[in-house]
C-alpha cells in the first residue's frame, strides 16, 4: 500500500540495472520503456498511483534473445537470460527534484558542479542550488550557490556552478584515500525541498607531458592492477565486496580492472573508500556477432555508456573507461570495428565532459595477424582513437611467435622461458606510439586448485579445460595436481609480473593488470572444484553446451553462487604478486647446479621404433618447480611438470631406423637450464 502522505509528492521507480530492456506498467497503465543493460534509470509514476491504496506494478523484462542478441549485455554472462540485476526501489520526494549531480576538481582545490533538476509540478518554480563540501569529521569546509533560476511546469534543466576554493584540502590517492562528501540542496522560497549526498575526492588524473605515463595529483603514477571477474557474479553483497577489495589492496595492487561488465555501486563505494583506482570495462566483446557497422548501434552504445559514466562521473577512484574487450584483437584487420570504436569514443568525449578520465579498447595492440585476419596499416594506428594502447599477452598460456610478437605463434609454442616475452616487449615498445601502454591482461594461470584449466573455446589456440595443453603444464597424475596447479600459478604470477615490471621505468609501460587474480585468492580447502568449473563453463561458454545447465538469474540449476567458493585467502601466486608489487625481498634460496644428460638409444628393428630420453639434474634437492621438455630431430615432443624429481624419462615411439638427434631441457623458475 502506498502511504497516504505521499499524495502530492513526486514518486519514482528507480532501477540500477536490467537486461536487456524493460516495460513498466502501474495500475495497468504504461509508465515507461528502457533499453540498455548497463545504465541506471528512473520512471516517474506519481500520475499513475493512488496514495493510501494498494497499487499494481507490472514489469516486463525483455531478454537479449528477443532482440536477436543485437544489444549490449549487462555483463558478459548476461547474454542468455534477462532479469533485474541491481537494486530496485521506490523513491518519494518533492515535485521539484534533483535527478543527477556531477562534480570534479580542476585543480585539487576548487569544485565544478552541474545538476539536473526536474519540475514535476503543474506550476513554475523559482529555485537555487547549494553545494557543500563536508569533511570526514562532518565539518563543512567549502560551499557554493548557483544563480537563481525559474523552471516551468514539467520542465527539466541542467545548471552549473562552482565552489571557488576549499582550504586545506586532503588529496585522494590509493595511498591516502581521503574522502569528502558533497551535499547538494535544492532551495525554493528559502526552504530545502530536495537533497543528494555523494562521495567525492580531490584528485587529478592525467597523462604526463611526454605522453608516456599516467599522473596522479601531478606526479607520474604506475598502475599495479588486478583484473577481476568477481563483480559480475557478486553484485550486491557488501561484506564480500569489502573483503575482496581489501584483498586486492593486500596484494600491493593500486588498481582494479572490472573485466567485461560495469560493477555495481557497492564495488565502487569500496574502491572510493579503500583507495583503489578503477578501470571500468563495458561488456562489449569483439568475438560476438554484433552490428558494429550500423550507426544506430554505435548511437545506442554511446548513449548507454554515457548514462553510466554520468552516474559515476564524480567518483575519485574511476579513472579509465574501457569501451570493450578485444574488439580489435580477435579481428585486427576489421576496420568496421575500429571505426565503431572511434565513433563511440568521439561521441562520449563530446557528451560526457571527459576532463578527468581516459578511454581504452582493451587488448587492441596485441596481434596484427591472426589465422583469419590481418591488419595492413601501421601498428601505431591499430588502436584507433583510444587514449591508451593495450596488450593482452599470455606468455606460457597463449601462443606467441618468437619472431613476431604480433602474430599468434606456432603449435606447441608454450615455453615459459621469459626471454621470449622480453624479446616481444622489445618489439612492442619499438613501435612509434605516443600514448601510455597498459597490459590489462597477462599471466593466464587459469586453473582451479585441482589443476583444471579455465574452459575456453580455442579462439587463439589457448589451453582449454583438461586439454593436452593443461596436461602440458600441470601433468596428468591426479594425486599431485592440486600442488602442481598452485605451483604453476605461482610461477606464472612471478615470472610474467617480474618481466613486465622491469620495463616500468624504461618504456612507455604505464600499468599492468594480472588477469585471473580471482584464482589467486580462493581457499582450496573450501573450494568445490566441480562446481567452480561448472560456474566458469556456464559463465564463459555461451551459448551453454547442450549437456551443461546454465546458471539462471537466481543461481539455480545446480551451480552454487560464486561467493560460496571464495574464502578469499591468499595462495602462492598471490604472495608472488605481493612480493613484486610491494617490493618485498624474499629470503634467498640456494640455487642448485643443474645439468642435463641425454641417453638416446633408438632400438634396432622394424619401424616404428621406440626410444627413451632421460634428463637429469644434480644438486636439486628440495626444489619443486621443474618442468621437463624433450625434443627429437629438432621437433618438440613432450613436456611434464614432474617438479620434485631429479630426473625424468620420456618414452617416444614412431621412429625409423637410422641416426636421430635428441635433446632434453629442464626449466626452473621459468629459466631454461
């Protein structure tokens, strides 16, 4: 029942997010239609309700299928089902109402503000807006009032004004996340009729004068990041979210990339409060069949992005907006996608007042040639009008060519020898580009604690669940696989992070984000590996496999919710990342003398023949991170993560009689011995 005292008030329905469109009816009368899976929206319904009585509300959610999947999803896994994915609430206010307030600081001392105001009444109203900056102790430390304005019946307007100076400002940064609040009041005839309160921080974020680095509060600042997916499944659990962001901080990271789906306000409340820079990525993925060449689609995308950006414009933690993931990477020769990005980017910069954030297309500078597409222009232009260049390279997981880093490598190119990645970085930073460069994805230790790889369709020849490549890294013996999986995560986190981090001062590298950070903080004692694997199958292989149920909006179909899997305790890979990000010097460990000896004896007789190659190591007692590789006649044959043994034998068959050459290699800590 709607209370009787709501008569004469403005009554609105507010939704944080739906997928993919909504029709709303109140008392069987049409209240509004919204299309868009990312942005919050509001429907005024006071003309359709009756105060003091029970009112009927009906919401029709239209999923992606009804639109032939030609719309943006709320997040990556929301393509296959519709639903309400955020808070929904009824608000009651005066009919002169503040709809939106945006604020930013041009100089870390003053505040520039704008507010959208609507007059829902049937008469004109004369009003002013007053903004106050309130410290964490509750003291008003600055204020400013707009010029008086008159708004006609049913009118809407945007007003701008300033707070000229706030004395003794405490700047916001990840190291010192000093938060203020801005209290904005709408005043009519000397009386406050509406008020909003939002978090605010005094900080500046920019690009350095040499165009190579980011700056925070006037000083060059390197982004040490965690690329995560947890926000897509856990949207509205404040305790889980608070603990997760705290774990990111504990790792030494100062930034989070919210991969393929804008986070709820609960996540951004925590990044503001705890001090973590936010890179927010919209759920537009280049591997999906979307109408990139259609103007209406770029207009729809731009409008939806703009509404979400405006909602979170004032947050101190939000610094980069990624307009999509791998739109160019998977199809580098497709200029249609590049033109789409350019149209959306230019429109957003014109419409959302892009004075304190930057735009990115994640992974745009990864490959210029794939098996099906080749970019023929200059590599310096491959990212289009993005403010940033960005690579997704997974050395030791995704295949990289040792000769050309921008071409997907040959079969079995999975060596974890970091010299290949180092050579690739030389090629990358030799490209003449005057923009900061990010690695928003690297690492690739996508295993659960049982050694099962993250299931992924093999778009660029990467390992998938329980594949030969998974066995290549983890081994096939089920008994030690959990220990080997953790060791593999540790090795990947350590070696790839060290190799990239070493370039932070000598190149235009401006930030790195370890992708798969979620895997580094699961508690293996509480992990249900089968359900976790099922969750990733449900999430990433869309449409779902016919023999596997999809997770529904309420988390049913036998798959547990994400939060039940995550005890948020650091594992070896987490601490490897922490040592680098925090500059912790680990206790030295003795390095054994490692040598390889080969016994290669093809048997005589009728082909095919069998052979055995044995590789040995001396002085390796207690070492648990060996990987063994064998080659025959210069061709790669087998690998094993037989980590604790001091020798390993390979049995290889199918050889003809005659002379052959054999070689064994042992790799320790990613370094070939």
